[in-house]
C-alpha cells in the first residue's frame, strides 16, 4: 500500500528501510510487500537501496546520516516503522533536505507522533485494538473448546496521507 502510493505519485527511485528482514517475519513481510508493488509496476529493486537499521528513532537518524553522506539517488522511501521514519525526517530536515519536495517518506504504524511532525508523516494505520480483539476471541474459543486453532485472520490496514509525500515533479 505504501509503495503503491508512492508509485501513484510518479516515484520510480524508491528505497526501503526496515529492521532485520532475514530475522523478523514482520519486517520480511513488509519488505515483500514493497518488492511485490515494485515488480507489479515494472520497477527495478536496487539492493543498494534496501536498508536495514534498528527499529528506533536513533536507527532512523543513523541511516539518514549515511544516506546524506553517500548521496543516494532516491526520490522516496518506504519505511516499515514510523519511529524510524521520524528519525530519518529529523536528520534530513536538520541538513536542509526538504520533505517531501526532495524526498517523500511513508511510514508504518500511525503512531501518535506521526501526526505531530511537520510535515505530518504519511503512514499505514494498523488497527491494533481490532487485532487484539480478534486474537483474544481466538484464544477464548480455544480455551472454551479445549482445542488449538490454526485459524488466521487478516485485519486490513489503511493509508493515512499527510504531508510527507507529494507528486514527483518531472
């Protein structure tokens, strides 16, 4: 959803930032979603533009410092956690890089701080309380039936568009 949003805005040079893709199913699934959207749009995935960092504000800051130093040719980033995206935005803005004029960023989670930044962070909202309710119901059903379910439920996410993304000027 995040990658498709950026592609829809005309971006082709889109990087991905996540935690440990190899060790975490969550980060891996988000990376796979990025890759699928890129392939569906016939866009090349440049492995030099796939970055792993700690899933912290500081992890985002360190990565942004590297991006600024190495001058990567990206117009947009999909970041698989808002807290990391906020760290990236801070360093970019502190170094004169304009968000979204020079770099569009989409995060994931819709943490409260995402709406307080300037510009606000475009993000993917998860419905955490709904996920918790479904999980609790599955567990309670197992307890009541003295079984162990293998059911899985999917809770749809929602794109929240704020000011950190914009149409690419060609």
